């Protein structure tokens, strides 16, 4: 009877032990994570300190929330996946009822210190992940979604048809490359495809690709390993084309068309000045778009300044042509008055000799008086033609200048637009 009870007791203990091995608690006790151990929480998880810890990372860009050209910064939402190898967290799943992975609090194990070098401001986009996942091969995984604002040096020369590349550099601030090595989980094509699928916004910027490269830094006297993600984005320029580029181009076309307005009045000059003021208002809008610290003038600035200068020169040409026209009209008025007085004097002179011929028929023959009258009329006509040449000369000069300037203006505009197009789209 006692033997039966002994056999039953041993079987019960065996069943309880087997049941306990199927629990996460038994796994944690086996790994030594049920107690506070400095080796597990504060030191690199290696048996030999000369063995570097291998850290693997993935970075996915899920949205681009803001690109600040003036501050030279970019705000993104990223998901960072980190995994590393621990020599102290390996087990045989068969001994624990097929447990291949387990989640524990992250303060129970050592976590690599990885910082983002370009970070201006980093916050958790969601609640900070408080757990890590243990795998039976000794791999520890964790991930977080971050709202990252990072510095990005931008080249705005081709704005708004620009493509920007921003780096996100991951590096340990303390551990050297002898202690910690950072490598990517996945290749660049997989990260680009996954990021585009997970992309949550369709704003001004389009994600083109994500490239991966390795680097080394030496801030503390020893080389430190770096993993560099280069994010390439492209601006969608449709909004800037509609609200800025096209209106400026329309103003330029109207300025060219204004050459067909009659120059005799002041409507042409007033129209051109109105167009010039409209361009100046758009230049004020451009000032708010572009940073003042740009190393070279953006092409859109060249586009506006050159068109503004051309329209200014066109206004000056119109003022000069109007001046010549006004001078010609003034000369015509003076010539008309002089010709009228000349004709009246001629008539008087003509009447004078007629009386003298009647009084002194014996002194002069009648034919001599007729010839004298004809000569005086010819002199009056010649004087009138000479006075009319001056106004015709000024008007002709103004017309020639206007026509020549028109052809030069159109040729310059076409050459400039072609050159600008080639620079914008090389």
C-alpha cells in the first residue's frame, strides 16, 4: 500500500514538473531573468568581452509630415526595428513544450544604445514599446514608431522641381566598433517597397527610394560603427506651377502682346506698369517660399528676376518711344501754324503787286507780276515741306526703334525660356 502511494506521488511530481516547464516563468527562471542580474541588464550579452555584439536594424518611413526649407529640416514618422544577438538567452524549445519566443519587459535585458545623429527632436509617435521579444536562437527584437525631426541639408537650386536626399545615421554614442557592430536586416529595395506600402500621407513630397550605406566615426578616439539610411524624396510641383510659374508667364505674354497697342495714347504705358507691379507682388510671395541662406540663387528666382528686368526695360522703351511721338506731334502743330501765316503773307504780297500793276501799267509789264506771284507761291510750298520733314523724321525714328526692340525682346525671351527649361530639366 505504501509502495502504491509512493509511485503515485512520484508520478504527480513528474507531471507538475512537466507542466511547469511549459510555462514562461520556467523559461525565465532557466534563463536567469527572474532576478535582477547585472550581467543580463547592464552588460553586453557576451561570454568573452572581445566578441562584438551584432546589432541588426530596419528603418521604415511611414510618412513625411513636413519639410522646412528655411530651417533645413525634415519631419518624418519612422518605424525602427532593432534586433541583437545575446549569448545568454538561448534555449531548446523541446524542453519547454515548443516555446520558440517570449515577450518580456525591456528593462530585464541589456538594450543597445543607438542614437540618430541628425536628430533635432525625437518623440514617440505612439506609446513607447515597453517589451522585447526573446527568440530561442538568442535573438532579441524590439520596435518603436518615432516622430523624428532631423536636420537635412537641402539644395533648392531647382525648386520647385527639386529632389532632396536626407540622411538618418544610426550610431552608438559609447560603444566602439570593437564592441558593437550595426548591420541592416533587409536590403534597400525591400525597405523602399515596404515604406511605400506603409506610406500614410500623400502630401507635397513623394518618397523615391531608401539607400543603405555603412560608415565610421571617431568622436571618442576610437572608431564607432554607423549605419546610414539615405532617404530620397521628390517634390510634387503642380501647386507651384499653377499659383506662381504660370501667372508670371502669362504676364510676360501680355507684355509681349502690349507692343501691338497704339503708342499715341498713354494706355500702353499704363498697361505695362500694371504688369510690372503684378510681378513685384509675386516676388514678395517668392521671398516667403525660399530660405535666405541658400548658397546659390534658385532657378525660380532667376526666372522671376530676369522677367521682371525684361518688363522693366520694356517700360523704359515705351517711355522713350512716347517721348519721340510727343515731340513729333508738337513739331507738327508748330509747322501748321507757320504754314498758315506764310500763306496769308503770300496772299497779301500777291494782292499788293496787283494794285501796283493797275496804277503803273506804263512802268512794269503784266507778265512780270504774274511770274513774281508764281515764284512766291513756290517758295511758300517749299518752306511748308521743309517744316513737315521734322515731324515725319521723329515719328519714323520712334517706329523703327519700337519694331527693332520688339524683335530683340521676343528673341531674348525665347532664348531665356529655352535655357531655363534645359537647366530645370537637364
